[in-house]
């Protein structure tokens, strides 16, 4: 996939996140490694709201946090998280980090663990890594390295008192997983809020994380549907 298509896909994800209020003010960051440029990745520049991001606004950064192309700088916290995880996990080309409301709400529950309540639990539970450390905001590369090591080969990092980071090999898949995860968090919180006993689906139904999610869902079709909607409703995203 060429850089222009990656820019267009990532810009679409910024717009969808903004529509759903998954970004926190000017914070949060989405990045994708450039396939033909070792150690370079596309990311949103500091100060640009998710709702404003166009494909051409994304900057190219290196693993030291320098802007290689484009205007603006990477936010320090984005550098600490994204550069270090991209460095440690070259296969995780895409990193989506947001403070989406339902995931963040659940991340505030001490030692929260997902049960086997919904169908989505069966597909996602084995992909989730729990970060229970209470280290405050990510303020250095050491913290980024710790997150990278914790993530391992899983795709969803559930960050205590903070939010979520989804890693993936391509934008459509990581985006699909993020959408599915935030919806699962919403369903979980709503079910918990009734105080009623939650279902416990059989453990044998859990789908191991090494099984590609594409076996059950179609992330590319989902991405295309969003491109269609955004092209009509906010066409500047792909400029
Ligand atoms: Zn964050």
C-alpha cells in the first residue's frame, strides 16, 4: 500500500474517532509505519484536533521523534508510546491510541477483567493485555519500552486509569478491532450497571488470538463503508 493510501485510511480513522468522541481534546494519537522507509511512521502533529486532520496534515517522524516530512511536531507522549512500540514491534505497523469513553471508564475499575458475557468477548478476550501499573502519564521512553514489552504479540493494550492502544498489521484491521473493543466496553458497562448477574459463556468458545480476525469479520469492507460515508459528508479528510 502506498503512502497516499495509508494517509487517506489513517485520516478516515481520525475523523471516525472524532465523530465518536474517542479523542481527548487535542490529545491521543494514531500512527502507521511507512513500508518502504525503515523507522519512519505517519502520525498526527501536535495541536491538530482529530476532527481537523486531513491526509496531508499527517507528519512523517523517525524513531528519535524528529519530523522527517511535513509541518509540525510529534507530541512528546506520542513519541514515548508510538516510537518505542514501532521500534520493538515492526509487525505492529499500526498503533491506535485513544481515551475512548467506555474503555477509559472500565480502565478506572481496579483490576478489571473482561468476562465471557458477549459474543465480542469470545473474539477479543485472548487479544487483550492488561496493564495494571499505576505510573501516571507516559513521560519517558522507559515507559514506552515497558508498554511495548507488555504488549508482546497481542493487539489490545488495556491501560489502567488511562485508555486503550490497539496494534495491528494494517489500518483496516486495527480500526475494526478498536471499534469492536469500544463497543464491547460500552455493552459491558451497561450490563454491569444493571447490577444483574452477567452471563458466563463456555470457555471452549473463546477464539485464540493467533486466529486472524478476518476469519470472522471483514475489516476491509468496514473501512470502505467509512470511506464512502466520509467522502460524502466531510470530503476534505482525504485532501
Ligand atoms: Zn493516552
